């Protein structure tokens, strides 16, 4: 007689793995494989203009970056760009979030208008600001002339400092609404009883902000720091359309130099090395932020 063996039911963990296996396989094919392949390409001399010279060279591409003045200049510009964009974004987002957290007539309309820049693609954002800063027909020149602040039109993007600052301003304008949403969500979780207790204790507006609002906004602020740092470090489309990296190399960031290396010089090996340097830097910065966040409290999403 055949002995029937009783099938043991799958555990919860096994069921979870079985249900998620198809999605994990698709993610591995669409995400993990391209990432691994790009790292493999970064270890090769891979230039479409010299196909017969393509070969495995190990970490020579990465070593070449350390002595490349263009890379070092782009790294300096990228670091300064991140600092300016991040500082302006955090300060402006915090102010706007505090204003929008209050109840007043027209709050819904103002909130909707504040979200418009976020919906604008980076290329369109760059084109819009390039039109505003145009030396001959720009709206900025027209406005300042009408107000009597300038006597003649200026070419705002021809100086290195001006191009850098206005490019940073365009980047902030495009990404600011996302930070406002995160901080506004954080403000909505603060219990009103804390403000009532602070008022009873005769705490002023500054004291309420420092002792009540700011501690509760710690985690949202750190999330903003992580995401905005990554966005600023990888910014390309707005910079490319607005200044093209000029004048000179005043606005040439690592992301822009990476795209130029791949598309203009068709050097996929060195371009992949640039991409992995960007990845490594943003990863280290993110880990630093998260480490700081965990030391301050529990991380909640």
C-alpha cells in the first residue's frame, strides 16, 4: 500500500518569498543587472571612437580621475553647488511650511501654487529661467529697468559667479515644493497640546519654535537633507539647458561632466567611472545623514 505523506503548509516567510519572487526577479533584471554592468564597464577602456583599443584595465579609470583637473574642478563646483542649494532649500522650505501650516483665507490656493514648480520638468525649468535671464529680452532686466534699479540690460549669465548663483536659484525653485511637503507633513503631526503648554509657560514665538517645533521636525529635516543633497549632486538637466556648464567651467558639475564624457567623447569607461564616483559620494553623504538621524531618535517613514 502506498503511504500518503501529509504536506506541511508553507510558513509565512516562505509564502512572502514566493509571492515576492516574481517582482524581485524583475527588479534584479531591470535594476541590478544594469548597475553591475555599468561597474564592469567602468573597469574597461571602452571608447566608441577606438573600438579596437577596448580592454580590461581594472581601476585605471578611477586613478585617472584623481589627476584630472577637469574632474577636480567639477568636484569643487558640485560641492559648492550642493551647499548653496541645500542651504537655500532648507531655509525657504521651513519658512513656507510654517506659513502654510497656519489657517488663513486662500491657504489652499497658495498651497496649490507652491506645488507648481515641482511638476515642471528640469529641461522646461532651465528654458524658463534662461528666458527670464536673457540679456536682450529677459523679464528680469525688464522688471529691474521699470523699477529704476538698473539703467541698461545686463547679461546675467556671462559672469562665473552670476551664472553659478542663478543656476542654484533655478535648481532651488524646481525642487523646493517637495521639501515643503515633507516639512508640512511633519508640522501636522505636532500635538497642539504642546503649543498650549508652551503658551501657558509664557514661551515666546522663538522659544516655541526651538523647544517644540524644531525637535519634532528633526526627522523630516534630515529626510530633506538626504534627498535634496542627492538631487543637487546629480543635477544635470537644468544646468545643461541654462548655462551648458559655462561660462568656462563655472557651472560644470560632475553630473554634467559625466554626460559630456559619454555623449561627446563617447568614452563609456571613464563616463561609468564618473557615475560610480557620484554614486559613492551620495551614498556616503546619505549614510552620514542616516547615522546622525539614528543617534537623535528612531527613524520613521
